[in-house]
C-alpha cells in the first residue's frame, strides 16, 4: 500500500515500484475512483500491475473530489487471482460543491451591497441543498435516528467585487447544513505578472496550484492581510507563524504547534526585555555611585 501519490514532492512514482506487484493501492487521496468496480480499474502505464484509489470514506476536506459518491472495496484473493467489488456507503454525510463567478452573472443581478450579495449567494446555496435532497441523500438518517445535515461549499470568484462576512452568511443556514460557517470560499483571479526569465518560469511551473494545495492559497491571503498596517505582526514573525500553522499544525497534525510557537516567542521576548531592564538598572546604579 503506497500513499500520497498526488503530492508534488516526496512521492513515489509508478516507475519506481517493482513490476512483480499485481495490485497497488494509492492512499491519502480524497476522490473515490472505484465506484464502477472492476470496470473502473486502470493498469499502470509503466508497469504490469493494476492501480486502485479507494479515496476517503468520509469528507475530510471541502474539496471537489470529496463530492463524488463514496465506496469501500471488497477485495477477494484466490492464489494469483483477485477480484474487487465496490460497496457504496449509505451513511456518508452528503456533500456538494459549486463554483460561482460574480463577474459572469447577468447585469440585472444586484451585488451592490453586502446584504444583496448574501441574498444572491443564499439562492445558490439553497439550490445546492435542493439538489442533494433530489438525490435523496440530505434526508438520510444516522444510526441514532437523527437527520444527517449536508455539507455544502460555494467557491466564489469575487474578482471586481467586494466580499461578505462568511460567518454572518452562515447564520442563515444554522440547522440546515453541518458547516454554516464554512459555506463560502472567496477566491479571485490571479493578477497578470510581467514576463519572467526562463528560470522563474520553471520555478512557477513546479509550484503547486491553489486547487492542488489549498494551504498555499490560505497562506497567501494571510500574508497579504498581515503585510503592513495595524494588523502587522509585532512579536511573532511571519515565518514562524507559517511554520507553526502550515508545516506543523496542518502538515504534521500537531495540535499544539501554534500555542507552542507563541509561547516560545513570548518567552524569548520576556527574557530579552528582562536583560534590557537589568542592564538599565545596573547603568543607573553605576551613575549614582
């Protein structure tokens, strides 16, 4: 079983695996690609084995791949022969995602104020909920008899417009969806960059896109927000914050990474101020003497 085949750095390519294998299971992927059973399986283009990607059994992230139907695989092996059956999961929390471009809306669409924008996006969110209900999944009941609320996500391209408060918007969907505060994800088109050198272009091509690495997009927004102005960091450096949040907390699932980074910085700052204070007292004592 191999994992993380979609990550740009540090993953194992199919060509590096021994050809004596019969079946390779790619793990650590969101999208389920076994829904059609044996008919959905693909052979490796570089070796003689078959590759399957079961995906996650629950929605672990609000990305497009998680919106596909979830299955588990029943693998039967007899000597050198094997067979796979895909079993659909009926108790998975329903999830739907939609892209909304404000710039592409008709001219008569009122987006002039925050309230008007939230009214428009509310219509989009309600349509998503109704689509899930039409597929008879939003009314699914859990084992204890409670209704399973769906997950929905609107990826909003707000290029040329302002945004609205996602938390305020989410209040309209309390008790209607499972993630009222995370429905909206605002994005905007990247600005055109001036012509780059060949080396810069190669580096940009190797960098992960927002779709491939959502944390890079969040990190970019956070950097812009904290760059100058009253929100600028004073004690904790931007590099230390990025390391604590994106490498340790997100990458390594270290729940205490952010608190530890703040405590470490605070301790160093207190020690520095104490030394400065002791130095000032010592100088004053010498002057009085």
